[in-house]
C-alpha cells in the first residue's frame, strides 16, 4: 500500500490551486497516493473547467471517502499561516505532521517557499524530514461555575471587545491570583508559536518555539502599568469580563473559532496535553528564520569566534603582555577590582580659604550712603 499524503491548499487562490495540482502529480509519479478534501477536489475541478489550472492527471483519493485520517502519513499545506492553522484544526486529533509551503506573506509556520516546491515534494518522497512538536493551549470558558465552551489554539486565544465604540473592562489573573484590572481592547494569551503572531503585533516578546511558556499580552490597555507577562507552561491564565462598562466580549482562538463572552464570564487558558506536529526539512535556527521573515538588519555581524580567531587573539595578548612587562613590570596589573563608592576611603576635607569681611558700624549702615572705600559719605553726621 503506497504512503498517503494529504494535500491541503488555499483553494481561494489561483497559485495555491496550481501548486496543489503540481504536488499531486509529483507525488503520484513517485508512487505515493495524494489525498484531497472533498471541497478541494471540487475547487480544482471547477478551476480546471475554467482553464485556470491544468486538470489532475491522476485521480487522488478523497479524505473520509476513500481513506481515514489514521491512514495519512503526512500533510502538505500550500498557503500561508492561516492555511496551516486550518490544517492543524483538521489533523490534530490524528497526530498527522504538517509540512507547510509558504504561498503567503510572512509564513512563520512554513518550512519552505513556493520556489522550493519541487525540492519539498522530493523530500516528502524520500522521507527526508524530521518532526517536532509545538505546544498548543487549552481554552475553557465559564459562566459562573458552569463550563460553557471548551476549545484549543495553536497560536493564541484572544479576549476582545465586541463593539469598537466601547472599552472592555477585564481583570487578569495567574494561578488564581489577581494581577490587574484595566480597560482595554482585549487580552492575548499565546503559546510560543503564537508569540510572532497576534501577541507580537500587540507588543509582546518573541519567544523561541522550544521554550515551554505561555504569554499574556494586553491590547491597548488604558492603564499606567500594563506589561506583557511570560509564565510557566504549568500556570493558569485567567481573564474575566467585568460589568463596569456593560460591554460583553468575544473569544477568538487562532482567528477561526469564536465564543461570545457575556458579562461576568471567565476564560481560563492552560497548556494543552496534545501538541501539534510540524515537519521540518532542515534544522534552521529560529534566529535565522526570524531575521529572514522580518528582513532584520544584521550589518556588522562577524560570525561566531573560530579556533583560529581564538589563537590569533591569544597571540596578540601575549605580545602585548610581553611589551608591558618589558616596559614596566608593575604596569601589568591584570583585572582591576573596583569597590563601590560607599566603601572607598573618604577624602580629607580641607576647609576653603576665607578672608575676614569688613565690619561696618550700625550707624554707617543706617545712613544708606557710603563711598567706594566703605567710608561714610559726605554730609553724614558722625556725632
């Protein structure tokens, strides 16, 4: 039985449909079985009838018709980060790893670009990829003590105001302890994967994917001291909607799943026990991906220190040390220890030099007239 590869494309874009047709053909030629969603098959056939894309040369299988999710070895996502989130929602229960090809803009979750599509398909054929697990978050919504909604997110769960004209009043907490109350446009609770998405736009920190943590980032908070928080993955993040402004909220998970939040409702976020599996073609450091995706300036970087650099630096230091020793042996003091100012000896206080001031009599002071020499002016009665 050939390996089944699920091909997931953003069928609202012509280039994504064209890439899906190309991928299915390459997989079929290599002896693998491409699998499509029923809706994607219909979209490709309609585009082919309109002459937008070529027709499928082979007949792929259809998920949930010809095979089940448990039969899939790998999912290939053709699109942007939104397409990856949609695919993660579909395959998460079956623990199918996803390999993303970026056809969008930034594409942080994508492993390769559209120009590398043929190389990516060949890597799938050769099984030349590794799989890493990305932490997801578990989201629960309570009204009083009643659990009214339970969902999850790969990137973030955001509590937002339902009307743009008014401000949302919330109280935030970590591990059951209140942190702060403020009015805001919303609060983002994100995973490390989501730190470069909505949380990043709201001013949150960039967290490396392998770091196990959760983030809480306020959105346009009307408060003097409101800062993003980074907490343990074992913590519980809580946002409660307060009735002060009579403004209900709305919960968005990955921008795809939504829950209405009436006044007094409470959202609790914890680490999900079920991660999302992402396939990688290469172990590119996240720092390099960050620089490339955001086009960060790195001018001046000279690279890591090599053994030759260390040898040259040690040789220069030895030469300089020899010169200092030849000139003055006492000048080579090594590392200097600087004590804090309050421990240093106090300098001896020398009183400033002063000169005696001329003393004027009270009578002359009362006259109000005097010459340059300080003598009484003319016409002064001295008797």
